[in-house]
C-alpha cells in the first residue's frame, strides 16, 4: 500500500493518514478495538464473524469518534470482500496487524512504527550520500 500525505496538513489520527475514506477509517478503528478487547489477539473464526457482521449490517457501535455520530448507536455495513481487500490486507501489509501462520491468529502489531523508523533512517542516509556515490542495493 502506498501512503501519500501532506506533512503540512497531517491529521492527528493514524487511520486518517492510512485510509482514503471515512468509512474505511471507522471500520479499521472498530477492527482494532475488537482485537484489543479480546486481549490483542483473535482467531480466524472471530475475524470471519466480524467481517460477516459487517457485511450483513449487524454490527452496531457507539464508539464512532465523529461529531455527527458521537454518543449515538450506529449500524455499520461494509462489504466482506472489500473489508479483506481494503482494510485487513493493507493493515497486515503495513504491519498494523500481524497474522501468525502457526496459531492462525491475528494480533495488533507495532511493526508499522518500526518500519517507519527504518524508512526514516534510509531517507537520512540518502540525504547524506554524495551525489555520485553508489547506492547499496
């Protein structure tokens, strides 16, 4: 996934930096909250149930931090395939969520933070590199 951002208009919310639409932001926050509520780790079955509840429009929440929804119970609906393609897969790819192949579980991860630090170091090295100095590949 490619993240394009304007450093002069950087939102205070990581989800608004990563996701393109308000609906994706809401669904991603709900997913992370659900995983955290379950001890920071859930199985494939729980993930599938979450995606199914979204798909069927049966997920009801009052945890939306948007002024127009704050304090209200809201029914959330999101296509199951799009959930996996546009929310879960990018979150796994960026290191926000980690999937354990052996335990078949998903957990919240700090890998995004570690990777962003590594990217920053790579950029600092590039800035300091002489113009005609070969790059390491």
